[in-house]
C-alpha cells in the first residue's frame, strides 16, 4: 500500500491532467471543421417589390362615422310689439305649422287730431280714440312646443323669440377629413347609412357638405375682429343629411355613412402605395428594361383608398415599384394603406 500511495496514484493523477490539457488544446486550436471563410460577407441581393399596371374596377366610396341628431328647434317669434293677450297652447303640447300659439294686442297708429270750432267760436282739438288689433303668433313647424316664455300681459317686441318648436325629424352628421375631400370629385346628394343594431341600411337624402368660415359663430373681439371660442377660429368640414320620416332612429346613435363618389370599370389601376401624391396628379417609379427606375408623372382619377386609377402616364403591362422609394413598406397585418395628398402613407390594421 505504501508503494501505491507514494508512486502509482501520483503518476495516474499526472497522466489524467496531461490528457485533459491536451484535449483542451485540441478543441481550442485544432477544430474538426474549418470555419467558413468570409462568413460575414453578404450573399443576397435586395429586390424592391414591383407591380404591373393592370385593368380593374374602382368604386370610390368614402366611409365616415357619423351620429344621429335631432333636428334643431325652430324659434317662435313675436309678430308685433305690444302686450300678450291670450296664450292658446301650453308648453309641451304637440303643434302643427300654422297653429296659433298666442296673440298680441298691438296699438294701431294714432290718427291725427281733429280741429273744430266750438259754440263760443274758439278752436277745439279732439284727440282720436286709440284702436287696437290682435297679431297672431303661429307655430313655425310641426313638432312639440318645447319652450314658451310669455304670459298674458307681458310686453314683447317684434321678432322677439318667445318659444321653441322641436320638430320630430332627425339628421345624421359626420366630419369629413380634409384629405377625403379630394376623393369627392362631384357633389353627392345622398348617402347610404348603416346603424349597428338598427333598421336596414337606408338612403339619407338632402346631403350637404359645409365648411365653417373663419370666425363663424363667434363674438366680436375688442379690436372689432371676430374670434372663435378661446380666440381660435372655427374650422372643420361637416357632412349632414336628412333621415327619412319612416325610419325609426334615436339621438346619439352611431352611424356609418357611405358616400358614393363615383365608380369606373376597365380602367388602369395601381396600388396607392406606388404613387407619390393621391389627388389629380402624382409620380410613380417606372421600372425600365435594364432594371433601373425612372420617375414618371401620372394623371390620377378615382381612388378607393387601396388602388387608384391612372388616367395618363402609364400603359397596361408597365412595371412600377410597389412602394414609393423612401417609404416604409407595410408590415403583415397592416396592408390597408392610403396615400395622402402630400405623399405620406398611412397604414391601418386589417
């Protein structure tokens, strides 16, 4: 045992350490496979997506989110200056246009004094007796007399608002973004309205598009100019149309308003992502025979937000870049992209 402890075990330990050291050197400096040379050198080519100009159909539908509103109340205005004589209808009653709400006792213009000669030969001036007429104030529209602020004996002036009639009709209003106005090449007169959980889609008629003028609906400032609330000018474009009388709706309901601004069949179309500019005119990047890119001005027509009609500048079969150079291509799930008039690209999730 003394020989094993003093000689055999130390020699075996030394040999084991030497084997491990040799194995580590082999792994570190002499691998089994040679590393691939120049592995960091790129081997692929970047190819920009291209599309061909093809024929298709364009349905230019502008879809807005609107709200159902009750039509504004119509004011009841006094038709004469005098004292209220009698009130015929109480607040909250249903009225029809032309119904008498109240009347006003109005004094007629005084006749000139009558001069005569008395029995004693002295001149006598006789003042005429005052006469009165009764002016009727009628309901200006069908509806409910929602307010009435006069009582018998009260003095009123001509044109003074004395009450309000709330009509039983409704309208739908929506905000039209400035860039969406480019898509309305003609003035529409109606829109298709869909109310979630409501009646079947219906046509909303009498469509109007109005833009608030600078200072509209504001008071006068100290320098004589006009300013909106907080000093800001009013702005924004509003679309409004009438709800048919046989359609049952309620104020505050959300509605989808679809305005048809034209359609075209068998026309040249390209994706809106391929065009810099989105209204009337734009620029695309044409792929030439040698694979290079050249700017090509184009005249644009209708757009559905995904594709746009090319009226001039391209021929069927031409290849163009699918995305404007420098613009970020949409990511998966974000393919619904729209080109803004300033060339910017806005993508939304599908």
